[in-house]
């Protein structure tokens, strides 16, 4: 199973914010779209990723004034990405080892979507369910 199959099902939409937007504005986007991370983009170029975990960590460290700081203060600039041709297994492994739950997808240098650990788990469960149904049909000679 490839990342491309997941993107076909969920679409290419990626919620993004500019690096100079405030952390408060970022929280609005997370809540409005019911998501855990947004990519940080400048003129269509990926410059970072910021998740709810970054907000929690910086709130604890700096207090509520972090809400008026720019997103660039708390984002991770060194973003791990994948491509539509990567396998779901490979990207799941990368997420588990690096301990993050979101990976933007790029194709020919452009942002083509984002996958979360939830998307990957869902697709792996579907494959397993399909395998189980096929085995059952084989065993029962159907
Ligand atoms: P998450 O598990 O996605 O909430 O993210 C946990 C931490 O990893 C946060 O500090 C994020 O900024 C960072 N992070 C999330 N996704 C990525 C990614 N694809 N590449 C690099 N860092 C990431």
C-alpha cells in the first residue's frame, strides 16, 4: 500500500499558516479543522511544522505570552516529509522511530498532502481486514 492511495481517499488539502502568524491564530486553525498539526509555509514553500505538542511544551515553559509569539518561534524547521510513492509501512516506521504523528507529503518539490498516524493505522487495518476476509473465503472454499 502506497501513501498515494491514502491521499486519493482523503484528498490533498493541507492546512497551513505563515511563520509570522501568532500562536493564538495557530490554535484557532487547529480547533477549526479539528486537527493536531499544521504545516508552516511561506510563499508555497514548506518552512516548518507545528503541532499541538509544541504549543503545550512552550506554554508550560514560557507561560501565556507565548500565544502572541510568532509560530516560527515554536515550529520544527527540520521537517521530515515523504512522497506519494513511499509505502505506508515505511512511513509508519519513520513516525514510530522519530515519535511524531504527522508527515507532509511532497511531490516534485511541492506540497501534495499530509498524512497522520491515524490515516496510516486506518489504512493498515483495512488491508488486514481484507486479507482476513480472503483467507476465510479460501478456507471455506468460497
Ligand atoms: P506530533 O507527534 O506530530 O504532534 O509532533 C511531535 C513533535 O514532532 C513536535 O515537536 C512537532 O513539531 C514535530 N513534528 C511533527 N511532525 C513532524 C515532521 N513530519 N517532521 C519533523 N518534525 C515533526
